[in-house]
């Protein structure tokens, strides 16, 4: 049991848990930001483009009757609120696209930090297969003359 607690302590303090906690907190804040963008900017603009359709009040009442609003329908019967589903799909697409852009930029930064591979300074002797200097004209191991 002590070993398990020690392993957990090492894991938590190593940074993995802290990085994950920061990511979850920032992700939650970012989610509310995207949700606000979709509900307050994109969906009203989309409703103007589609002829003033209000996606929040798009639903099907399962009892077959018609209701003025989604809230009124929910009080009386079960509903399929496909307008809210459309809104959530748009939220997801925006979130996925933004995450894609962030990861793409992070990958670009990561590639820039990688040092280029050093130029080779050795070659393999074709006769004895030992490593020799690139400028060598004769193998120091088997004394064979090397082709240019």
C-alpha cells in the first residue's frame, strides 16, 4: 500500500496531473467561450441567412400536437429538440477546428526546435563492414583499397 501511495505521489507531482488539471480548466473556459460564440453570434447570423429560422425552437412534440415554444412543449410532453442538437453540432465543429489549429501550430513549433541531423562523417568499408572515416582511401582494419 505504501508503494502504491508513493507511486501516486510521484505521478501527481511529476507534472502529468498538474498539466491535465490546467488543461481541463482552460478547456472548460474555452468551451463556455465557444458556446457563447455559437449561441450569440453564429446562430443569429445563421437564422438571418436561413430566413429568420430560430434553431432553439426547432423541435418535434412526441404527442403530435403543436406548441409555440420548446419550453411549453416540454411542460406537456416529451420532445425531440433537434434545433438544440444542430447548435451542439456547430459547437463541436468549431471546437474541433480550433483544437486542430492549435495542435497544428504547436507541431510547427516543435519541428522548428528539432536540430537537423548532423552530416555523416563515417562510412562503412565494403569489404570488412567496419566504420571508417569518410576521407579514408584505405580501410585501417582490413587494409583494402576503397573505391572512390
